[in-house]
């Protein structure tokens, strides 16, 4: 991989071949999270379930970014890279796009996205009446001894065509801008997120997610208490990432759903046994009696069945997951809708990997994760204090 853009490239899947075939959901964030790409417009003459209908209107910069995305296949083709774009959306402060690599490439996915980002920055600077800095040769700025040594060396190595600013690391760009008094920053943050498509169903879900993003954003604006994302919530001495209705932690009764994969005596799949049927009836009765929240990681088949029933029927649920909840993490559509109804809280423990092995089985195994997550579920059921949101 070309390391010149390494600081602009943070793959989510370290073992994945980003030069080969694949489909990806890419997310880029505007520097400083400025609201530059679009804004919500309310149509007072039309109403939806939450009142007047709100639509997303692109700014001139958003239109330029969308146009640059649609031009990505043609631009990549000139470098021998065959890609196609399926969908995109310019949210006010970030961008989502689905891109598919059709043939093995000379460029990596990171190089393709970096070229797209460079084009967007150039068009942003053009709209501001500024000279483009992204593709500017630095050779003209290095003819003085006052230039940093690394800058003169970089210019000398590329004296035939000039070294481009887009080939610098983030630290180098900052030093270069300080030296030449050129303050135009890139439009997007250096890093970006990519999600690798698993199969055709996943690809369609990615595209649907992009198209549905404005509606989800509007729901988060209208329902901040139910669609709350907190990176660090202190619950009983442990720190969790959280998304959803934090008020569920205050409910007076929390019931843990824990099922092993096999019945301890008959060795049948546990969800097929009479014991599971009896326990499930007890869980449903507790829910119907009111003030009861189901707590489960939903790992074993029996747990999954109860978790899915809660989500489908709108029963109160606290779902523990092993996947971390980061700054831009969002649940898939089904759980998002449950959060919007106020019936779901998703918790992801930050210290899951440090809880240790279970029965001498490594802590990163499915076996230990199952037991450790259920240990946390039991702690949450016993928790009767006030969760602390850590800023």
C-alpha cells in the first residue's frame, strides 16, 4: 500500500485487501463538523408523522461534492481503476457513499477516496475564490533556505513534476501551511470510515441506509432522549458506549434473559425445550405486568429469539453488544426504529476485552464473550443507581 496517504486512511478491517474487489459504505466528516453541505428545509404545506415535512436541501458545495462523487468512476478509470458508485448523501456535516470495486486495482480504496476528497477540497476553494492548494506543486515554495529541510528534500525528489500537497501527511501539511502562510484547510477530516460489504443483502442494506439517512437524522433531532448516543456512560463502576433510551436504566425491574446453546441434561438445542418455553412465558408475563425491562446480549439462539421479539413488539429492552459504540456509530434500521420508539437501549462495554478468560478459554473467544456479556447483563439488572454520563 502507498503510505504517502497513510494518515488519511484508516481501514476498519485491517486484514482486508483494499486493492481487490469489494463494495464499501464510506463515511467522511467535514472538518470541524461545520454544516457546509446541506440543511433541512421545512415545507409548511405538507405534513408527516412528526408535523410538517422536512427535506434536505444541498448547498452549492454539497452539489459540488455530489457531482464529484458521481465523477469518481470516470476519474478512477483514467488511472486504470474500475469502480462504480451506487448511492450518496450529503448530510449537513458529513458524507455517505457506497462504492464498488469491479476489478483489482493499482490504487487502494484509500487512494480512490483521497482523490475524491482532493477534488472536493479544490472545488470548495474555487467557490471561495481561493487558489487551489490540494494539487499545488510545492517546488515554488522551496527555493529558500528558510524552508524546512524535509520540504526541500520532498520537492527535490519530485522536481520533474512537483510534489503535491495531497501526498503529505497531516503533520507535514500543517507545517507547510504555517511556513507559506496558506491557511486553506481540507474540506474533510483526514480520516474516514469504511464498512466492507458482506453479501448482496448487505449491499442493499448499505444503499437503503444512505437513502434513509436524512430521515434518521431528522428523528434524532426530534427525539434526542430516545436516540441519545453517549461514548462513555458509567454504570456500576464500568464504562459503556450507549445508544438509545437511557431512561430504561431507571426502570424498577430488569430481568436477564440468559440461555445456553444446549440443555444441560438432554443436550437438545435449548430453545426447543420445554424449559425454554416455560422461561419465555415467564419473561413475557413480567413484561405484560409492566415496569420490566429485558436485559440480554442476544448471543445464543434462545437469547436471540427473545431479543428479536422485544424489538418486533416494542417491549422494553437493554441489548448488550460486543461491537464498540464510537463517535459515528449507528445501529442498523431495525434497532434504530426500536430506539426511536423509546423501547431500546444498546450498551457496548469498553472493557470487555479486559474481563479475562472464562474456564481458561481466551477472552476474545465467543465462549468467553458470551459469559462476560451475560455477567455484565446480571450487573445491570442489579444496578439501581444513577448512570453517569462522562463528558
